C-alpha cells in the first residue's frame, strides 16, 4: 500500500507540473507570498497598526522595523540578531498565550510546524486587538493535482 501511495503522489505531482507547463493561464499559480505581502502592505498603509506581531519569522522577517509601528517577533528559539531585527523579540511557542496585544499578526508557512494548531490559532486570535487583522500563508500540498499555497486574511471584529 505504501508503495502504491508513493507512486500515486509522484504521478500526481508530475501531472500537475505537466498541466501547469502546458496551460499556465489555467493551471499556473500566482505568487501567494507576493499577494500576502501586498495585503500586509495595504493594511499597514490604510490601518496604520501600532503593533505588528510576526510569528515564526525568527531571523527571516517579512517586514523591517522603523515603519511607524512596534515590530514584535515571536519564535520558539532565538538566533543572533533577532533583537536587532525586531523592536521586541519573544522566545516561546505560539501554542502558549501571548502577552503582547497586536493590531496585525503575520506569519508565513508556520502552521505545518505547530503540533497543536488549535492552541496556536487560539493564542494568535487572543493576541489580536479589537478590529485587528491576521494575515498568513498556509501551504496546501494535499489538494488533488495541485501543490500550492494560499494566502488567508481574516478581519477580527470584537
């Protein structure tokens, strides 16, 4: 059974790549990271958040500090330079409640690394200020014939 599944997955990926190469307008994928960044940039320009929390960015931030908001990073480990990249850096799991309240929370391909997604989502949404925004990129590698990612954002009205 395992061998059949491996062959099926390989055929699925090859089929998706072939369809995308032959019909790029129909099967081609936009850059979801670029779309997420456009959404985040628009949110920063239009809503002028006071605090932005990036979860899982460690030493590869999506933004840069000094843009008119407090930039907070959160990850399970700390690397050299984290305190220079962010205005504040928190070392903890996102599965635990976050003490910082934010107007905007961002992450990219984070949730597939989190053992308890329910706790992580509860923690992130608990850290959002009323009227705040959560924007993230989730990998979707189980969709039939496609190996894609999607950008999601949800405005929170509390």
